[in-house]
C-alpha cells in the first residue's frame, strides 16, 4: 500500500489486500500478546485504507469492508487517530449514500477523536469536510457542533481559497464549492 494511491490504485489495492491476508493470519491467534494486538491494529489500518480506495472508485464492496472494520475494531483497542479514520470513512460512505445527517454525525465523531489525539492537521481536514456536508444539509449546524480549532493564530491572507471538491457517487461526478479560510501557523 505504499504506492502513490492516487496514481496506482490497482497496485495499492493489491498491496492492501496482501497485507490484510498477512495480518489476518497473525491476528487470528487470541493469545493477548503485543504481537497479536499490533497485527489487529495493522489489519484495521489496511482495511480502512482499502475501504477509502473503494470509496474513491464508488465500489459497492466498501460498505461490507467497513462493516468488517467494525467487527475487528470491537476486538482491539485502536489508537485514537485510527478510530477517527474509521469514523471519517463511515462519514464518507454515508455521504455517498446521500444520508447527510448520518455523514455529519460520523464526521463529528471523527473530529472529536482527532481533538482528543491532538492531531491539528486532521482536525482541520475534518472541519473542512463538515463545511462541505453542512453545505449539503437542509438544516443549519447546531451551535454545539461549531468549534474553533485554535484562536491564537492569525493569517496574512484573507478569503483565500475556494476549492472545488469532487465526489464520485454511483458513477456520477458532483462538484461542490466550499469557502475555506486558511490559517497559517504563526502565533499571534
């Protein structure tokens, strides 16, 4: 799975599939050792990354793979960042199913997990995806869902980016414009 996933999707899928088979053979033993736990975390990571590749392609196998992720997740104590990645993948799956409220809930759980782990880069990405989801939602965001990542940062550039996010859904391409203000990391 170390290939550039956006360029060599087929090769990355083959690599993740091979790593899943390897981790399954090691994680199958329920002896409680560190090696078994590490194998289960590796299995979860490979399953989630493979699910993301399937999501990008609009492959229906993704949902079954994410359900398998939940089964494995129940049997091990995954790191916070990995749990957040799983929630984010479920959010993307729900978004592709056009279930905006479930997608928002999953993305909010991912954001909370990234906050607990202190991963600021992923927090910003999760917030950007929530912006896009709230743009699709019929209801305005709840006040408790809105949060500031960091207040003591300033930016030298204002109103900078209006990215064009693409989403593939069941063979269709959707385009959504989102206004995002980028904040640099210079403390005030």
